[in-house]
């Protein structure tokens, strides 16, 4: 091969590398499905959203059906208000429930939707009424330690030492 052919192959290799880096950056930022389908917007209120972030996936049965578009605080109830964009291909019953879940033990959080049994479907602007807040690992550890400390303060018969 001559020098010009080698330079062309190196240039092609560099372009493929840059395309790969762009793909990984979009995957890491959850931006690979931007503008893929039409969607409708619903809201859900949670007592604790944990580490849920905007652009987090919305999943049902493990399938990504939408994205979290924004998170705000309701000034009257002091609950976290999560706004979701759900793909129009997926229609959920009006009595569906939403949970904040974690991918793996220490993974990113996402919003899971469990379908209800109502004949009426969620429409744009509706609010999901049945919600389950995020499980915060620090709170679980604190409760465990508190319970262990309370058990240590009593002997086997329940009387204090």
C-alpha cells in the first residue's frame, strides 16, 4: 500500500473511533431515543424521590416506555412531583401505579409503572394516584441499627439489664 492509502485508512479509523465515542456519550446521557415517537405527559407525586433524575427511564415489565422529563416540589403538600413522557404506543389503565426502583443494588434509579385493571386509560395531563417512594439505603441501615441497639438493651426475657 502506498502512503496515501495508509493515511486514508488511519483517517477512517479515527472517524469510526469518534463515532463510537459519540454513541457512548449519548448512551451514558440517556439521549439515544430523543424524538423517536410521540408521547403523552402524566404526573406522579412521591413523598421521597431518592436519587431519581430527569431523563431517567420509565419502565414497565423491564421495557422502557418513556422518560422522566422534570422533577419539582409541590409547595402545598411538600411532595416531589415527577413529570413523565410516555410513548403513545403504550397505553396504561387509569388505576396504574408508579414506583421508584433501582437497577441492581447500587445502580441508577428509574420509575416503574405497574398496569392496573381499569377500563379507562391514562390520558395526557392525568396524575398517577398510587405511588411508592424510593427506598433510601441510609434509612434502611439506620432502622436496622436502631432495632439492633434496642435489642441489645434487653436480655432474653425482655427485661432491661
